[in-house]
C-alpha cells in the first residue's frame, strides 16, 4: 500500500511518498527530488533537498520515515521544524518484523 504525506510549504507543494516495501520518494512541485529503496529492516530513511522559496532564498526540506515493527512514521521538516507528520499501521506482516518471542 502506498502512503502520501503532503503539505504546502509557503506556496510550494511538498510530498513524501512511501510504501511498506521500504521505498520512499521526496517530491517538490510533483518533481521527484530523491528516491531511496532499502532491504534493511527495520530502517530509518532520511531524504533531503533544498527548495527555493524566494529570490536567492532557499529552505532545507527533509523527509524522515521510520519503518518499525508495527507502524510506519513519516515526518516532513522545513529548516528543522516539523511541518507535517503521519503514522500508519503496517498492513502487511513481513516475517522479518515479527518479535523474537513469536
């Protein structure tokens, strides 16, 4: 299942797209700025880019996704300040994510 975390940063569309196969994209104005795929589990992914918000003015945008055992947490940061967040339960149970006592 694909999840989307979208917000406006100033007047610019910022979107973090991720799925349970540990794939993530950071998009600015619907243009893919960074893509990461990982086979590591559990994993924390950090995607980043700069964004021009005014003439000669740039902002630092980060997308942080933590793929945990039970849920996936995603955050968008603009200049180190959280601008949006989303936590979703994991719908598919990968055997690599089962607790050791099961």
